[in-house]
C-alpha cells in the first residue's frame, strides 16, 4: 500500500496557491467499512482516479497526485456524529469553470448535496460520501478579491451560493473526473475544545489564526484563508477519538520551510507528545485522538 507522504509530484502551482504555502495539507486517510463501495463512489462521483491498491486499501488522486487514502479494518466501528475527527476534506479545484463542470456532473447523477456557500474568499459545495464522511469541493477567488483585516486575519462569511448560476455557466459536455491541478486545499476537523485547538495549531504547529466563527477557528500559513479548521459544533467536550473508529485515521501536513517543521517538533517534544519517525515523516496522535503526519517538502 502506497504511503502518500512519500510520493507527491512537485506542486507546479501558482505562488499564491494553497499548496504553494510554507505549510499545507497534503493528504487525507479515511478508514471505511465498505472499501469497494466507498472507493467506487470517490471515483465515479467525486472524480478521483486510482493510483495504487493494496490488500487493505487504495490511494486515489488526480493526475498522479495522491490525495486520499482509503483503508478498511475488520473491527472498524462507525464513528458517532459527535466524535472528534473529520468535519470535511476540502478538494480545491483550479477555477470556477471546473467547479461548475463538477456540479453539472452531480446534477446528472442526482447526487444529494448538503449545502453551497459563498465564503467571500471561495465558493464551496458540500456533500458526504456513502459512510457520512464530509466533503467540500471549492474554488478560491483570486487573492486580490480577499479582504484582510488590520490584525492580519481574513474576512470570511457564509452566504448562499447561487448554484443555478454556477450550473448555467458550466460546460455540459462529458466530464471525466476532477481537473488536473486539483488538490486538498484544507481539512476541517471536529475537536472538543477551541482554546485547546488554538494552542495546538497556532502555538505548537506554528500556523497563523486567520479567522474565527462562533465555535470554530481557522488556521493557515502564507496568509491563505485556512489550511486547517477546527470546530466544536457537534463535538464540544467530546472524549478522544477511538482508534477503531471509521472516518479520519490521519492526515498529512507538509512543511516546505524546514525551520518551521523543526520548531513544531521541538514544541511537541516540550509537551511530551510522542512522535515516531519513519523516513522524513513524523507521526503523532493529536489531543483529540486524530492521527497526524508532519513531513518535509
């Protein structure tokens, strides 16, 4: 089974892209109960393509870039809705045209969407996979259209997205998967405590606090709107995630700045959070029981 942290094509992205930042999210790993069914859904509906398969899992991605690993275990138990873990994995498409093209594909297949929002910095569509794992498919607005506050945070909101206009503008020709250049733009987590999340992502991992909503914080590097979000909307005060739960087993944060990675590892050591190392990948379990891999770019 391929480890997505070791096989990642060069970014080849615009300098202000989410994955061109000093720290960014580079992969998500879900544990599922019905691997063939869920994998088929991610291929046929979301538009990912297989990269590698093993006895217990598969790696899927776009244009050879690994994005999502799916594995299964015989004792995997469905995670309760309030458990810490995944709120959604957010797939960033290259532009509005590609977002509309994917929307037209979902309409043709009568896929149930959970929401659609204009966040000022982005336009986003929400849905869930067959086992309830949250997904966002979005496009960023150009950074010149973002508004930064005097304190360095970015103005975000949750306004209705005009899906009909997006659909009307979209190509209706054959759709053969997510476009080259699609990445994971961010990951949104359920945690049990926001001050604890601020302490971990900002003070330990060194990400900047870019925005706050009631019950949620948004963190990023390079003044991106967010690479990681954490909320307590379903999971306030919840106990740690159990290792045999379905959902988010782990995700990867990659550091193109070696000093930032070294500083984060030193802070983890000061807090006596166990970290194991294999090659250039440092693995740990966060305060909510979610696996996390830190890797050099």
